[in-house]
């Protein structure tokens, strides 16, 4: 284990943690607003979850139980490396059981089992600015948020609708938080957007490369942007089920069976799937 | 003769600071609920132990503070965190170590940093020490962090301070965040979007 002889508890120095903690508190007070922070260097390249890692390292304590997932998987390279880093420099217990975890760091998914109020979900964010698709200049998007000037965003959704007959955004679907800030919910699928609204848990979003932290406290109004006559739609898995645990009505990954060449489906949340299989057997 | 060295504080800035932060985070994410930092605040000697624990968790030389009429608290916070005192209108964190009359409280709420539309996070957080957080006054809160509404019983001073802040009608996202604490280590957060409302009873 890397201990205090090598690094401070949770790797970051206390000054860095304090700054990140102050930013987190402001983010909670202003849901959906991107609080700038001095993103630190980490032994992982920017763009590999450094925003989420910095939040996790700043909030984690000795009694916490940590779960890290990447696209729903506990075993992917990104998740395993982050788990190793945090475990090495804190000694906290690591789990794959989302009900046992007190802090869950995730890339691009929200766990299938509803999270509780005593848990925190930390999401890694590559591009925190939802307005980047309509305006490339940071100074301008900042002013657009200041003035709640979101007509460009609405127009972009409308253009998408006229071009494809539906809003074609598959992930990072923009949301309106407390009827004030347009927010990028990180590249979670549309299926997960509804879990952000009036949730029991606190969501913290960290973008290390872009140096932004934002949050959604529990029981906050989060509405996926759509038009009155074109309601928001999530992915449709009707008639499909997981080939491993048989679960239906959950978010599924589509896989091509190498032998038969057929499309098959598996639970995206591997911890949830494993738990079901263990209970069944 | 061997004299026992008495420590001014036993607060561990790494682990106790983390615990205080998590309680404060819970308090801000769930307004109106009372969290406890008793164990950590008891590690300070003397008075204002809750404010000391909160200050040592958040302050450093990058932040400015304003401490109302309490040079001892100000000097202790400065010596432990290196945070500098500033004028009220420029302070990032405001510490009120006693319950103030409502006229003075109103002036403080009017004069603290409220942030700007582009940078609403450049606003003040006010830590208020009360005799006790819990009390006899019924108060109903609404806002993010609260499922529908939450009715709690608090000290009348707390309800009045939140109402004074709400009556300023500062347009969101501008505003100040309030954190109430008492000497027994109770902490309650009331961020800017959380408002006192009258409970509506449906007959």
C-alpha cells in the first residue's frame, strides 16, 4: 500500500482537497452550474476520469466503501485502475455491490439499483459544457449561462428533429436543472437521464481536463430538454432480455454472438447482473 | 520537573477535516436536516469549537474571511489556516459567533458577496453560531434537496435569519448560503435555493 511515507492520504495534498471541497459545496448550492476549479495532475492522463478521481479522493474517508464502474462494468481497464489507485492511497474497502458502496464513481452509467440518500455517485465528465455544440468559445458560453440564453440549444435540438425526424442525441442528452441551468449529464444513455430527476442521492460531476465541477443534490428537478409535441424518449428494450440473468426492463448492451452472428443482449450493469445470477443459482 | 504539554487542538486536518466536510456536504445537499460534527469539534479547546472545526475544514490562504466582533476567533482561525480577514463585502466566508439583532443581521445579509450572474460561486457562505439549532419554532422549507417540503422545529433566530435572507429577493443564481451550527456540534445547511414557506394544509 502507498502510505503516508509516500503520499498524503487519498493522494492529493490537503490544499488541493480543500479547494475541490469548496467547489463541491458551491456546486451543490447552485445545482447544474459548472464551478471552475484548479484541476490537479494525477498519475492518470487527463480525459481518463481525472475529474471524477479528484472528487472521489477529496470526499473519501477511511470508513467509506468504494465501487468504481466504467460503462456499467466493474472489470474494465479504467475502472480497475481507478480502484487500484484509490485503494492504494487510502486503504478503503472496495466492492462491486452497489448497495454496499457509500461512494460510487462511474463513467457513463448510473447503477441499475436505485441509489440511497446515504450514497454519493461521482460521474466522470469529458465535456461538461452542453452549449459547446452551438458555441465554441468558453467566454461566450459562460455568458450564455449567465443570461440563461439557451435559444441556440433549443434551435440545435429543433434542427436535429427536422433532419432526422427525432432528436438523435444518444448520450449526453442535455437537461434543464431547476428550470435555470442547461446541464450536460455526462455521457450516460438517455435511459439514465430520468434517474437524475427527484433522486434520493447526491450526484457529483467532475471534468478534470475542462476543470469544472457540478452537482445535482437529491430531490432536484432535472428535465430532459424536449418539445411539448415531441416528448423525450429513452432507449427501447421491449421484448429483449439479458442472456445471462434474464433481466428485462433494464439497460442492455447489444452484442453480436461470434458463433451465430446474431444480436444478443446482456445487462450493462455487470454488478447488478452478477447479483441476480448469484441469487438465482 | 516534567510538565505535561497541553495541546491547543487535536483536530486532525486530514481525517477530521474529511469527516467535517462530509457532514457539511450532507447538510448542504439535504437542507433542514441536522448533522453532527461533535467528535471533531471537541478536538478544539475553548469556545466556538464548531466554527473552528468548520473553518479549519474549508479555509486556507486562498480564501478570505470576515469574523464579526470576535478578534480571538479571527486570530485563531488565521493562525491555523492562514486565511486572511477582509471586509465583509469581499469575504468568501463569514463567521458570526453570536446571535445578532435582526437589524445588524439584515445589514450583513445585504452587504455580503452575492456572486455575479456569470460567477455565482463567487458568493459568501455565512456560518452562524446559535445557542442551539433545534428549538420550538416550526419552520417549513422547500427547495432542492428536500422531497416536497420539510417541516422542522428550530430556534426562532434561525427562522428569522432565513426569512431576512429570503426577503432580500436576490435573483437566483445570486445569493448566499447559510450554515447554522451550535456548540454541541449540530450543523444545518440552508443553501440559496432553499426557502422558508408556509405549510399549506389541504382540507
